[in-house]
């Protein structure tokens, strides 16, 4: 197993995004159309995280024209260029498969308003900028 873990560390991405279940994310995915390649956004909620190491993947769900669409994105896939978290969702479960049966407002998660770690860093940056501008 030691050899496998070493290979995974070498082969995997170095700066891997870490979205949590319930977060609303933008997945920047490289698609090929004929000879051209472009980055397409898939915006939705993370309903599951599976695997570990280089096999880690997220399942993202969104509603398109009233129909639910889910895609599984392996995080170490070279076609996944970036995963940006746009909102943190409040949840009490590890997997949010129950959202598949919900429609409309009942399919929404409450948003986490005050993230303590983000507030602390923003406050420190704001204070540093304020003192820098005064001097």
C-alpha cells in the first residue's frame, strides 16, 4: 500500500479544492467540440463526496428546465480545471440524496451566513488595509 500512496501523491493535483457536501459550486470542466476545446461551467450543489486520494470525486446536482441533472466529477481529472465554492450550505447529513425527491423551495438548503474562519481572515485583511492606508 505504501507504493500506491506514493504514486497517488506524485500523480494527483497539488492544490486540490475541498468543497463540502451542501456547498454550491462552479465546476470548470474542459470540453472538446470538434477541434476546439473550451471550459464549461457546471453550477450546482454538492450532494455527495466519495473516495479518497486520487480517486476522490464529487457528485454535483442542478435543475435544468425543471429536470434534475447530476454529474460526477473526479477531482484529480485533468479536465476538471477548477472547483469554486460560491455558497456554503447548512446540512446535517453526509449524503444529500433526499434532494432528488424534492422540487422547488423544499430542495433548497439554508446558507451558512457567518463562517468563522472566513470572517477572521477578512477582518485581519481589512484591519491591515486600514492601517496601511492611514500611514
